[in-house]
C-alpha cells in the first residue's frame, strides 16, 4: 500500500490558517492540459488564484483535485486544479505560506495564453522567485492594491 501525499493536507491546513487569521489565501498553479482555468490570465505557464471564501463558490479541496466556481471579468467559470500542479499557497497580506516542487513530466504541456484558440506547447522551467497576484478569483484581477505593510508587496521565495 502506497502512502498518500502530504501536499493536499498541507494545502488544507494553510488555507484554514489563512481564513482563521483573516488573511486572503492565494495559490500559484502550474497550468497544463489537465488544469481548467481561464487561459487569458495565465502568465509564464502559471496562474495565481484567490481561493478565499468570498472569491469562490463550492470550494472543494480533495486529495487529488481542487475545484470551485469563480468570477473572472463578471463571467462565472468552473475551475479544476490537480493538487500536484499547485506550486505554492500563501497569505496575500503577509506572504507567509509554503512552496511545493511541481514535477513536470515528459508529457506535460502548458497552455499558451497568447493563442487565439487554446494550443499546447512545451513548458519552460520557471523557478518561483517572487509571487505577485496576477489573477484573482473575484474578478478584480487587474486592480489589486499592495497589502498594508512595510517594505511593499509580500514575496514568496523558494528555498531549496
């Protein structure tokens, strides 16, 4: 019998910690053919999503898949994210969270957001040096204000 990954449990725990402390939980997702997100908000093969209670509907964080409904530009969308594609979860207000290594298999592909129709291309490895919210599930993806703290926006740095 194989062990289950600790990743989905850590994601749920950090989500709960964020909400208990009044923080806004954000996740960074590596987009591939198995990820259902609005491709117009994908940058460098990744998307950052606000998964707070206020920004999502019917949020379900299973061991294999995260699903919810969210509005992007006033349009409700069904979002499906394989847990293995989540590269980070953090609190928007202070940047505290956790980064995960995402294994990109030989058959993995990334959705090209610039294409008129969704096409597939090989992903380029992009290390997670800094995370800034680029798309929020609440439809306010372009007008996020920096959180109130000293030193500017929070940054999540991957440490190996």
